């Protein structure tokens, strides 16, 4: 295939004034009046299904009743007791598949109580109050714990341990802490620097020392951590995007969606960010949706989100899919990427990684006798930019060297996150079986913190 | 179409819905609007003696008990009787009555407990064309401290005395408005009848304080930091009023005395409750103050459609219709057995029935079956108390089933009897002979 097409990637596709509106809060705050009306819809269920559905087990009816009783501080405390990152989770949780999915109001009225938005109302009110702290750190225990990775899992673990009086050394490779909360979520989900404001709230408990720009790269580092601390928690997430393994993957204009999202989140003026006129996102998860919608918001003309299986396999929730469609993202199913086509002569396969992407060729697939099978047809989507949102992997050879039991490339642990190395726990995306939601990472961190606390008290 | 025309103590009105003596009937402007909207009659806001009018506070006169979605359940006020000049009121009453001859025009009165005072005010009414008078023996605030309103209504002898004066000095029908702020409502009603009253109306408002401001720890509502108890009304007081109406209607000493039912009436269903328990018409205030005068149209239409449906042609046919079902507790059939039934098809599985029963009643509702959320009545524990049906958020999801005679009550193991047996005959009652009233 030969083409002389010129790529069209550039910043400032929109009028300067349009950006602020495009990247404004996706789910504006409820007013006080809306909050009280919505809180009143909660039936205060016995053994509430929403609480059971919450990975962190927030006592939802109790916090909503406190909101209804004008006790926002008590409501926030109830939330944060179970989930110290209840503020972020209120913004990013796919509540429509968790607490709100099982709300009995669905059965009665086809509309659940807006639990996520109520939760946000309560936590925001607390954090913006003049007494934002609700918990007091227990007396210093003299025990030291190292936490590697300051994403949701690491922060939740560090916070829970610090609250119990332990001293936590928190290590992170990036300039800012927060992990994917800071670098991996769409801007409109966490506007107004909420990730950092939440980090500040967490650190204010005291007893946590942050070490920036620290990356776990050698077994010697791990040995030192284990020697100097009573316990170690690993929550460093996943660092490498999976490889498609098709020709053209290294063409200019092809990049991991997480990098695109991170750049966007850290950009002070998004109008300076280049975006393709035509963007193809490969993948079907929430990262794919975040990348697709934000491409559109930056001014891309056409954005295709392409998934190799059918709609039922998509890991982005129904609400996320609707959000994408609302932003005119075109969803394609049953298309497996076959080749990323560049602007240079591609007749010669050895030259496929030269030049700039201009299209992606997909093989159409279908389900035959329960097996995904190519139909023989191909489809080509023109593209100036290709974002890969096909999941990430650990990509850290150290773990194997250090003797960790791994499973599917991630660290194998028990139910509370304890690894096969004594005194070492792991949680969040780097732990095997992690279902990849922020709220689940938080629960990992919290569970491991409780296990570590019990372990430290014994030793 | 049912005829809603009623005659109450000789006073005709095109429907049984009157506006009670209160702010909505304070002046010609409001009353004209009320009649335009369709109200059958009004009781003009209470007139006092000639001379300098009374003075109201210039702060909040009203307080409310609201549901969280701000529907008004209870209402309280500290407004006094009219604060307008007597002559002006009388002139307006005459003019409005002239313009609306088919509507009931009753004038509420409250003057000091002296024969001369009553004689004087009654003589002023003669030329107004008013259809009747209502004696305000009920206002619990402001005027009662001056020896009027509830201060009279709480002393049956005064009621009888003043009523007799009014019958002596006026040809108009006399309706005595009763205060609920007493122990036994039958006594003032009997006194009114003895004094010659043509009818009673009830209830007036109930002594109340609405709450406390949590920041200032000041009672509410308050005027410049101090408050005073007000009169409570609105939907929340209806059950109290219904009981009092039924008490008077059932009392042999007041039997046949027309009753104008007042207290929390906001729709035709409320009105029907009062009428079926003995009221010949009803008076409304709070609902009009919340929604405006137009609600009378829905009330009249609702009652009319109900009557058509039930085959009633005149309101009188319903008056007191439910009274034979009201009795003393000791005559309730203790052999009657009810059990709650949960409709599994409409149950939304909130579990409120379970926790209410489990924590506060008879542990008669399950919470799971085969490891799954499931709420079902355990008939061997259920006493048929009705709590579950009331806390259930789904209408008609939980109902009470009456066991048929011969059926086994799983709680007691006994067969349900078809015989009536009440406390007066119950073996556990040591006073079973004496308890027969």
C-alpha cells in the first residue's frame, strides 16, 4: 500500500474560549436542594445491597441519612472511614455497575439513588470546610513501613497505616504523587486539581514521608526496604502498555493512550496540545473512552474507538459508552488491528516503522461456534493519530529476580495482598487478579494496611 | 352528577367546602377570589369589638413542619383576629354577600366574655346579610391570654353562657367553634348544645412550638429572638380532629347536632373522612394557604366523582356513614386473625419490613432464603400488627389477610373461630362483667 498522505496533527483546533467549557466538570455538583431531595429517595435498606456492592463497603444508607439530617461532616466521616479516597471514587467509580446498579429504587422507579453524586457532595463539603480532618492519628508506634507507588492502592495503604500510628515512607517514581488519579484519568472527571487536593488531605494525617522520583529497579533496593522497614507494600501499578504486535506500531503518531491522557492532565493549557484530525483508539476499556472523548474535546474531527470483540465484551461501562457516543465517538466492534499504515511506501515490510501513521487496517471478526474467527474482510480507518488502550503490564524484570511468585505477569498474593516474600504485601494493578478500578485499588491498600498492622503488632 | 349542595344549620351552600375563619377570609379581596374559584362558603376572619383594632407582630406569623422534600405536613400561626377596622369589615361582608347570594357567608366573632359586648357586636351584623355566626372559642394564642378564644372554649359553662346570649340577641344560626386543647371534647360540645347552638365546628388549632434554631438555640418561629406558642393545623392534625368529630357525633347527648369538620383537609378524600365520621360539611384553611383557592375545584370534582361511583346523590347520604364502625377497644373481636402477606412480584427488596419487624415487633419476616435476599412473612410469628405494610415503600405490596373461620392460626395453633369474642367476655379480664359499658 502506498500513500502520499500528509498527517494532520496540530494544537489549537478550537477557539481558545472553547477549551474551558470542553474540559469542565463532567458531572457538576448537586445543589443543596437537589442533594436533600436525592438523599430523601434513599430507603435506608436493611443490609443494604449498595454497601455490599461497594468494594470498600461504605455504609451508604448511613451516610445518605446523615446528609438528609444536615450532618455533612458525619456523612463524610462515614464514607472516609471505609474509603479514605471517597472523594476521588465519588468522581470516577462506575457507580452504575456497583452501588447504583443494585439500588432497590431501580426496581421501583427505574432510577437509582445518585449515590456517587451524594458521596461527592459530602466529601467535598468536608474537604472545603475549615476543619477538613475527621480522623486523628494514633500515638506513634515506632514501626516503619515502606510503601512503593503513591497511586490509589499505595496512598490508601499509607494513610491507613499512618492513621494507626505507624511511620510510612512513601516512594514514587513520578514528580507528583497520586498515580493514575493524577496521571491516568480524564480531566473532566477530576477538575480543579482534585487529585492533588485529596493527596494533601491524606498526607495531613501525619506520619507519611514522601520520596519523589524513586523507582524500584534493583533487588538491592528491595532488600534495603525490607531491612529498614517492618513491612513493605508494593503498589506501583503497571508501567508498560501491551504491544499490539502488528506492523507499523512504531510509526510516528502511534502512542499509548495512557501517555496521551497523562500529558493532557499535566498540561496547563490544553489548547497547546496537538491532536490528530482523525484519531483511532484501539481498545474497549475506560482508558479508551477517556482518550477518545478527550481527543474529541481537543478538536479532533473524527474519533473512532475500535474494539476487537462485541459490545458485551467491552469493559467500559454502559454509562461510559453512552458518554463516548454523546461526544460523537464512533464505536466499532469485531475489528482486530492488522496493520498500522504509514505515510511512506509500505510495500516493503521492513520499512513499516518509518514515517507517520495515516491509517489502520483491521480484520473483521465474528463469533463462530463460540470462537472469535476472522471473516476474511478488512476495513481501513484513516488516522492521523492512533492511541493504544489495550491494557498495561508490569514490565518490571526485577520482580522475577527478587523471587516474587508471579501470575499472568503480576504479583501473586493471598486475599489480603501478602506476597510469598515475608513482610511484603502488594496491591492495586500490580497484584494478580486486580480488576482495575480505582476503588478496588483503594480496597487493596486498605486491606493490606490492616494485615500489615496486625503483622507489625505481633512482631 | 352528584349534587354537592348542602344545608348546614340552615345555611345553604353549593358545595360542602367552606374556607375556615383565618387569613384567607380576612377581606373582600380574598373572599371574592375564593368565591370565583368555587368555594361554597366562607367563615369571615374573626371580628372583635369596635374600637382600636388589635395589633399583629411584624415578624413571622407562621411556622411549618415540612417533609424533606418540603411538602407541608403541619402549620402553626400566631396571627390574631382581624386587625382591620370593624366598620370596614362589616361593609365588605355586606358587599360580598350581596354579590354572591348563593354562597354561605358566616361571620366569626370574638369579644370579651360580657353580655353587653356580645349584644353590641351582634347588633352590628344585622344589616350585613350574613347567613350565620361562628363563635371563636378556639384561638389558643394571643387572644386567650386576654380571656377570649380558647380561654372561653376550655370552660363549658362559659360556652353555654355565651352561646345563650348569642341565641338571645341574634336570629342567625350559631355555630360554636371548639378548641381541641382540652381533655374531653364532648363536654364543650354538650355545653354548646345546652346553650342552644345550632352547630359546632372543630377543631381549632392545637397549642404548639415548631422547633428550635440549632445555631441560635432560639425557638421558632420567633420575633426578634422570642417566640410564643402558636396554633397548629395542617395535614398532621387530621387524625386528632377526626377522632374529636367522631366523639361528638357518637355522643348521645349531642346526637344530631350538625358538625362542621375542620383540621388538615386538603383534598376530597380528607373531606370524605370527616363527612363519613359525622361532619355535615368541612372547612379548609391550610391547604388553601399552601396551594391557593383553586384546589376547591379538584376537591369538588373528586367528591362528586366518588359519589357517582358509589351511588350517592347527596352529601347528606354520606354523613356519619362510617360512625357505626367506630367503637370502644373492648368491643373489638379478639377472635379475628390477620396475617401480613408480601407480594413477591412487587417487592423491591429494601428489607424495611424485615428490620422494622425484627427490631421492634415480632420477628415475623425473613431476610433471606437459600442464601439470597428474600422477605417473607412467618405466619407462625405474625400478629397482624400492620407495621410492615406501613413502612413498605411500595403501595399495596404488603397487605393484611383476614383468616377465614376454620383456618388454623399458625402462631397459636388454634382454629379461627367464627364467633365474636371481645374483652368484655375474655377469661383474662377479671373485670369482664364490669367492663361492659
